[in-house]
């Protein structure tokens, strides 16, 4: 697949300087921008999937009438976390 161009981006000179100041050795501003774009796309996709799961869960709860109290869910999660942490310490 051929590569495509992203429109040029006009930014405040201070933002450009800040971006250049955090570049790693051998990293170009272009590669930094490309990685930043990839990271943001992935983050937004994860957010969309999270919202979709939440809406599906809401719809299922409405359909089945089966709801769970937040405190009960939190308690179960705390228990799982504690169990995982104890297992990690024993290793």
C-alpha cells in the first residue's frame, strides 16, 4: 500500500520548540508526529469500544432487568485485585 500525506500542521512556535525538546536520540519531528497520531487513533478506538461495551451492557440490563449494585461490583474487583497481589507476592 502506498503511503499518504497528512496535511501540514501549523502550530505555535512554542509548541514546536516543546516538541523538539522532547525528541529522543535519532527521532525526527515527523516520526514523533506520526507516532503521536498512531497513539491518539488507538486511544480513540479503545474509547469507542469501551463506550460500545457500556451501551451494550446497559441495553442487556434493561432487557433482562438484571442490575448489580456498584458497591458489590467494587467489592468483587477489590477481592480479585487482592488475590492477584497476594499471588504476585508469593512468587
